[in-house]
């Protein structure tokens, strides 16, 4: 195994403190993730202040574990890469401050990585690793469309490899995105409505196979062109970094409607967790939350399982329809699907079947690299390391950092 081009990646943008050592953007020597799920579960979502505190606690042991599992010493590192955004400001700052201190103390270069580019490199890392192992060439695909679908994002990017001065870099252009909630956020909110634990995605994934996906006909409206936004100065930070006015409305997503539709259905059919339950304090409510998928299955009436299956079927169907429409319209023959929701079994099965039917290539990260991790950050840093694209020690957190234009 190569022990050159060693990059320590650090990720702390949300509720996972992660560190990894990756060699030349293609061989993972270690990948350590400390999840804060148990801290946030009581609140049914990430509490930013608690996230920062937990990152502070975890960062040193996690980095030490990554170094020791890789069987290297700090002096062997060639660079330190860290997520600089997007994410929670306080959470990002923990990783950034740690990375800067380490880079300064060791006299090693610092590399800033966009978290969304990291998710894309979770797939590219796999592909480069497989190519290295089988001595095949790993020429980057020209016509690549990437769907980043996670708890914070549902974004479609066209990713183009560019070779300049013998260095490979990637250029991204935004093709579509959600106008409101991310798909993972919808999973988490629907799970919460039904009294399932946080994060809800894996629970819904596990329970959906026991329900009828056609029981509740959820529909997604076609989003209209935001004509009134064309030529206007964007007013919010998010709109500034990723303006929707110039995007084809066929590739825009919206998941807040289905969340409300599920809420109405739950209320009408008394599926929740009644409104009284909602008013109970967190402790007594969570005392009744299931701890295993089998327990959840036993607790869910068939009507809830049908709702869960129908919700998932609709969300995956919408992601699929718009992603493949974008691929067709842009002539993209290679698809990368990544982010926490890319761990979803129905999504993987249906996307793979559709890609096969259309003769397109499709790739996902390994299950471990679908959700937040630092191997993807170290991998995304590799082309920047080769191109000497280093960050200054004045690097700060960019909570609304965009990828591509
Ligand atoms: O990529 P990630 O770890 O963090 C962000 O960058 O947001 O994604 C976390 C999201 C959560 O919303 C979680 O519920 C969802 O990914 N998720 C899933 C599955 N596993 C995680 N959603 C659907 N099916 C899954 N198997
Ligand atoms: Zn993420």
C-alpha cells in the first residue's frame, strides 16, 4: 500500500466528528467517525450548540484514532484537509481551528474542502481505489451528473474534469436544487411525526419494505419557472450562493409539501403519537421510542407501514425523475449519487434499474461513505494538493459555502 501523498481529512460540519487518512486520493488507510446521534436523538434533530460541544470533546481522540489505525505518525502527513463549509458555523469552526493549529505546529500545508465536493469524492475515491487495485486506468468521465442527496442538501451538479498543467481538477456547475427542505430532512421530519427515532432515514428505509408503496398516492407538483426572480438581486444568503432563477425548473425539487401531506394523513388517521404526546416532555415521549427495527415494526400498524412505503416511493420517484431528466437534457452518461440518502435501498435499486434501462453508468459510495465522513474530505483534497492549492491560516468557516455556479 502506498504511504505517500498522505492527507489527514477532518470533518465537523454537522453532527459527526470524523478524521481519516487517505493516500493520493485513492487509498483509505483509516476512517474514523464519532457520531453524535445519541446526544441529539432526545431533541429529534441536531442542536447546534450541543454539536459544537461534542465536536470539541471528540476531535482529539478521533484524530488520534485515525493516525494510529493508519499506522503512521503525524510527521508522515503531507497535508491536512478540513471542511470549510457549508454547515453549522460553530461545528465547522471546531474542525477548522484544530486543522489550522495542527498544520501550523507541524509546518504542513492546509487544504480547505467544500463538504458537497467531499460527498462527490466519496464515490470517486471508491472508483480510484478499485482502479488502483485492478491496475486499470481511472480516467475521469467527461459527462458526469452528480446528485448530492443528504440531510442538508438535494443538489444536482454537472461535474467536469479539467486537466491543466498536468493536474486534474473538477469543475462543478449547479443544475438543480431543492427550493426548501432537503430530501433527508423530509425523511427525518416524517420519521419524527410517526414517533420514530432520529435520524429517521435508516428507520424509514428498513420499515418501507413492509408497506404498500401505492397505498397513499403522494404527488409532486411541477415547479414553475421563478420568472419574478430573473434579474433580481437575491435577498437571502442561500439564494445568493445558489440562485434558482437561472435553473431549469424541471430540475428543481421541493420536499416541504410532502411533509405537510404526511402530517395531514397522520392527523386524519390518528397515526401519531397524538397531539397530547407532542406536548409531553421529551423524556416521557422518547421512553416509548423503539430501539430496534424489529421493535419499530411490531409497534407500527399496517396503515403506518403503508404510509412509510408510499412516502419513500414518492420521494425516490421524484429524485429519479428529475435526475434522469437532467441527465438526458445535458447528455450526461455517467451518474454519481451520493450523500446520506444515497444509502437508501429503494433509491439504489430503482436508480440502478433506470440507469441500466437507459444504458447509463451509475455509481454510489460504499454504505459507510454515504453519510458524513472524513475520507471523502481527504480524497477531495488530493487534486488541490497536487495543484498546490493551499488555504491560508486565516481560513474561517463558510456556513453557506456554495459549490459551482
Ligand atoms: O450526508 P449526511 O450524513 O449528512 C448531511 O450532509 O446532511 O446525511 C444524513 C441524512 C439524514 O437526513 C438521514 O436521515 C439520511 O441522510 N439517511 C437516509 C438513510 N441513511 C441516512 N435516508 C434514507 N435512507 C437511508 N438509508
Ligand atoms: Zn454531508
